[in-house]
C-alpha cells in the first residue's frame, strides 16, 4: 500500500475548547510545539465568548471564534462542539487545506511519533480513527453505560446490534478534504439540531452519530492503535521513571505517543514514589519528571480543601441554625404549656 506523504499535503491540526478547558488546550499546544516545532499548522476553535488568556493565541497559527451559538447551549444538552458540528465542518471552517487532523484539547503529545502514524494512510482511507479496543481496556465494558444512555435518548428505535460494535473515539481523527464522511456527519448532526429545535430531548454527541455512520455505511477505516489515542479512563499507563515517559502497562512497555485525559481523568490525582501528588496533565507530568512539585495538582488539592472547609463551615452553620430553631420552639412551646 502506498503510504501518504503528509509533508506534500497541506495538513492542518485542529483543536478547540471553552473557557473551562483553556489550560488543557495550552498543554496540548505546548506539547505539540515541543515535539513538532512548526512542522504542522495548528488551529484553535474558541467555543466560549470570552477573551483567550494571555499567551494562548500565540501558540496557534490560526484562531477562529465559533461561540455565536454558545448562549443557546447548556451542558445538559451534551457537547457544544457537537451542537455546532465543529468537528464535522473543519473543511468549511478552514477551506485551504488538503487534510485535517482533529485532536481534543484534553490530549497531549509524548514524543514526535504519533502525528506521522495518524496521518500515514490518510490518503488511502475515508477516515483514520481509534476504535476503543485494546487488551489493556479489558476492565471497561463494551458497550458502556454512557453509550447506551445516549443511543437510547437519541434513537429509541435503534438496531441493538450497533451497540456491540466498537466505539470510535472522535477525540483524535484524520480525514482528507475529499472524504465522504464529512457531509454524512454534518447531516447527522444537523438532524440532531433540528430535532432539538422541534422540542425533542436529544443529546449532542459527535461520537455517537459517527459510530452509526461508520458501522452502517460503506466507509473505509484505518484503525489507529491505542498508543496514538490512549484512553486514561480505560487503562492507567505505566510510569517509567528512567525514561520519564508514560508507557503501555505490560511488556514490552511501548511509549504512548498521545495521551487522552477524557472525563474524570483530567483531574485524577495520583501519588508518586517520592510522595508527590500529580495529575496526568502535560504540565504536571513535566514537573513530576523534572523533580518539581506539580503545580496544577497543588492548586487542585488546595481548591478541594478550601471547598471542603467551606462545606463543613456551612454544615456547621446549618446545624447551629437548626439547634437555635429547636431551642426557640421549645421555649415557646413550654411557655404556652405554662400559660
């Protein structure tokens, strides 16, 4: 098979985030620039109608504001990126490229091997994407509860055989501009938007509609290996102190090329051999491997302690109020009895 030469393709790497995830986007950008320099054009979609923090825009070649509909959205509806079909509209948002590679903002690169592997066969397939299968994911059920809930909410008449097909993770994918997946994906997300406008209780996920498209239509798929989109929630990596890398947990301990901090793993606190607390965010891992106190974990723990103290204080005040109310009631009650 002819391997695509991404250097002759006009390739764009894209991510996006709202204000709650700007820090993660900064980590992703720092990791990409550290390992790839200016080899790839890198674009950012700003989901929130807020000014980007100092220094973040300078980490990207292009920044596009897509927050126009943010006021129409809330988290109970799902994901804003799906609400505006951001991932499915990359050729529309950035028309001057041959190839597009999306990387979720809660990912980061460990080394310079992943992007070439992700892009190596992009010209020969409709999509390059990771099916969430790996021997190390054996503790994670398929289909998972979340998949079933979203499918049930969006497609009550679903053919249940789909639920037993591998989920494709849309946190990392690559497609040529000419791929037939783009219009199919756009149409599926537009249908969700129309149903929402009509009053249906749908959930905006770009992953679930793409899962149905890839398993029911004639789509050619190049499956990315887990090391190029490692799901921390499904398997915690091995920490190799000697090489200062995160590795596959079992021999031969391959180096993970791209780490994905989906869901709760963004703020999952671990404890190092030297007693340090750290998360698997890129900035924390750099601090940890360099012998510094991981700054994000320190701030996160301080916030947790502060919130717990505030909750305890509020609880104490509530108990005091209940006690005082009971005392007032007893005084009034026994005063009436004495009358």
